[in-house]
């Protein structure tokens, strides 16, 4: 069973913020985040390995709450280049299971 | 660093045929995973290879098989192709016995007619 992401889609104006959530029915030991642009391969954003850990990458950060089996991705002051589909991924014994995906569109 | 390379980039096959896709991992990576991504869907895990052995497998039939070579490169074979096998096939490599982040190749677009 794959992680469930919310929302399914987000439309933003340049400079606005967004939060993407990822929930799993299984205990999470690590969470990966990827962004995939149309027609391209997924690109690794970050991995969170510890409960409550927050990591950042430029203006994109994430949190991981292992007790709630949830992770959230925070996009601050969005740029046009942030457009794409975001996937969380949970590592299940050497299987990386991708979430349902969130499509993000940023307009000028 | 060449990153993860896959070949071919596009392929058209007839139903019932067999296909082989190839992947060269990023330098220094020892683990290769294969994914199938249908249009509008997220990548679905097919299997993972480490030390030339299939270490983990997703919910795919035996028609899907693979191989990893001593240089860590890998092949994905699909037999008796069905129309539903049409998809983007992605290869991802990772280091640390598969515990690290996965780097994806550009994929092979397979169309079955």
C-alpha cells in the first residue's frame, strides 16, 4: 500500500508558499522526497532519516514525524522552477514505495 | 560523472514480443532498482538488485525479470509483452547497499502495439 499525499494538486502564484503532506499506514523509518517535471525523471530533493528531523534545500524544507507516520514538504516563496509533481517515498526493506503524488503548478 | 544512463530511450514492440532494457548506474553505486511509470501515475517498484542478486520484488508477474552484472549495470527483461506494459521504465541507482538516495535515469519509453 502506497503513502497517501495531500493535496492532489496545488496552483500557486510566484512567491506564495505551499505545504505537501505524506501519510503512511506503516511505520516510517525514512522518507524520501522527489520532484518530477513533465517528461523527465524524478529528481531527489531530500531524505529524512530520524523522527522529527527537519531538513532544508534552498527554500524547500521538510519535516518527519515518525509517531504520526507523516512527513510534510514546505515550499517557501515558490519559483516557476518549482512546478512539477512531488512524490514522497517510503523505504520498505529495500523497496522505495512512492506516494500518490501532488501536482504543483506555479504561475507568474 | 555520467549519472545513471538508460538505453534505449524509446522502443516500440508488438504484443507477445520480448524486450530488454539496460541501465548503467551512477559511479560508485552498487544497487539498481527498476520502476514502471504509467502515464499520469507515480513510479511502481518492480525489483531491486544488489550484488548480482534480486533482493526485493514488487507486485509484478514473472514475465518481468532482471539481471545485474559484476560492474553493477543491470538489465530488465519483459517477456510476452502486453498492451498494458506500455509505460516509462525507470532505473534508479543508489549507494550504501541501497539505503541512500536514489538517482534516476531518464527512462525508456516502451510502447506495445
